[in-house]
C-alpha cells in the first residue's frame, strides 16, 4: 500500500465515504472479514484498517463494531441517571466513567443531568454497578430498564 493512500484527518475522499456507506450493515462474517470488506471497496485490508483507525481517531466514527443483544447472552443493560451537583459534575463524571460497566455517559439539561448506560455480563451486575456508583459519589442512581425493544435501522448517507 502506498503511504499516501490513507489521507490524514476527517472524511477526506470517496473511499472514506464508501467505507461509511458500505460498512453500516452486512459486515462480512468470515475468517477475514476486513479483507473481504476491503475487496468489496476496491482497496486492500491494511488500507481499510488504517482508514478505520483514522476515522475513529478523528472522531468521524465514534464506534466501529458489532451490536450485541446482551440479554440473549445472559447479560443486561439499562439506562441510568443521576443528579450531579454542578460544582461536582466533572468529579462525578470521572467516578462514573471509571467503572468498566459504563458504556456511554451524556450530560443533559434536566434535574437528572447525567445519563449513562450500564452493561453487565449478568443481570445482577446492574444493581452492583449502581451500588458502586452510589458509594463512590454519594448520589442516588436511577435505573430505567427497557420495557420493550424496537429495531430501527438507520443508515446514514456518507
């Protein structure tokens, strides 16, 4: 692969756009999925991997990977929230984010101003993670379990 084949920074060329358009679904399930995906894009595996790494590093992509139905594997996830005092917000966010069970954390303009996702290998792990956050922060964690699941496929045009 030519060194210049992988552009620097952001969404740079038609190949980047093809990667985003083609890899939003139907990722190959085989021994060498990146090689197969690269071949479909007309590039080699190394270039695809380098481009994905760059798109992630540049925050064009925030995540690239499979979506698992954790409950089918015996695990659990739940949306959670807490009310972090403004003067402690950064401290509380660091304490919450330090737990490996915290998948995402978002600030909201609401009395419950910190919303995050807890994901655990076993259902009992949700309460354990919430208890750990409460012990570390001194704040009550509110859990909002999923009542119903919907599948909404959204493909973005690159």
